[in-house]
C-alpha cells in the first residue's frame, strides 16, 4: 500500500478486494473515501499536516461538561452508553464534516433516537433507550448502561420524550470557538488522545 499512488489506493478502496476478503467501500461517497485515504496516509507518516483551530483539552472539558456529550457517548472508555462510541469518530471524517454533524438540526420520529420512560404497574419507572421489543417484552438500556428486560404485561405506560436524545441547539449553546475545541478533541481522540494544546491532523478541507 505504501508504494501505491493515491489514485490506485482510492481505486482499491472503492472496488475492494473480494478475493482477499476486503469489501468495496464505494457507498461511502467521495468525501469520506478521501478522508479515509488521508487518514491512511497519515498512518504512513505522509501528507500535509494541518493545524486545526481549537484546543483539544478545552474540547475534552466540553465533551464531559457543558456540551453533555458524555451523557450518551463514550471516548476511550469514559462516558455514557446510550450513543455510539466516539473514540474513532474523527478518524474518517474531516473537521468540517464533524462540525456540520454537530450543527445539524435533528427532527426525528425514530423512537430509537428518543428517551423512553416506562412506568410499571407497581409504579416503578425506567428511563433509557428501547433496544429490542416484541409483542410480549421489551429491552431497555438505562443511562448507567444496565439492561432491563420488561414484560409488556407489567407495563402500565410507555412514553417517549419529544426531543431527540442528542441536543439540536449546539449552534446557540456553544460559541464558535467552543465548537472548534470540541471538533479538535474528537479528531485528537481518534488519533490517539494528544495532550498537546493544539493538534496536527490530516484533513480534506
């Protein structure tokens, strides 16, 4: 792979190598494929290093504090359980893509993206995300990561909070500089958790 040109490597990423067990990744689209290419080149020590705006240490404080990301998401073993693990989130996305995802408005009717509140007939309540359900039972994961297996016959009420679990107001609750800090932290964490004030990273911007 080191000897291949960018064009040759992109061709392999798009088409895969089925005989070697590597699937094609053409469905990712050009932007993500280019970001993946830059990441691979970064692992080889190639490519132009770009200084991202923001401070990863301040971004870490935001992730585990004001931005409340850690209530649902985990990075390098610390944080919540309800959302996806973001340890490698910044590995294949550019800083611009991460920022856009943070700023994207979320109006969803998908119950998997909303907090469920289950009240049992004995008045016990559970809050969390419904992971599995059928006509007779449901499996709920609470904020502490615990799974609760509930019989539908024991459920008196099931309701979903109207807002999606992930905040949709980062554009107003976080300053532009804070968004830079948060993006820098996610990129830094994917690279290996730099403790420096500023982080060099590959980006396709």
